[in-house]
C-alpha cells in the first residue's frame, strides 16, 4: 500500500491535471495508513517506517519523504490534513523521523 501511494505521487499526469477525482481513493489510502499505524505494534511500524524502500531506492524513511513531497504537491486541503495527521501518528512513534527529515 505504501508503494501505491508512492506511485500516485510519482504519476506525472496526476501532478499536472486530474483524469478523474481521485480524492476518495487517496483519502482511503491515507486514512487506512493512519488506522494501521494506530492499531499495529509500534515496534513493527517503526521498523517498517525506517526500512521500507520502493524498488531501486535506498535510505531510511523513504515513505516519510514521499509523504512530504505528496503534501507539497497536493492542493486539496482535506488530503493535506490527512497527511499531517499521519505524520503526527508516525512522529509520535518515532521522533527520529523529524530529525531525519530536517536533515534531508
């Protein structure tokens, strides 16, 4: 699911114009991640957050960096709010996330 959100962020067409209103789909992905983070074992969430990489990529916190870029690109307020809520949940579990993002 993290890969699907990364793919949405990287979709060049989505950056310049929308073929259809995808806010419901993206909202479900973001809301699902927030619920998953809240219900999952915190150690597992932190481990995945630190180690997940899309194919061909390296580095810790790639998903968090993807969320930052997505937040910057997204113009719909309700989706930006979901991204911030997800960051809040992730940062509460792993404060190192904020330090890493400050240094990128």
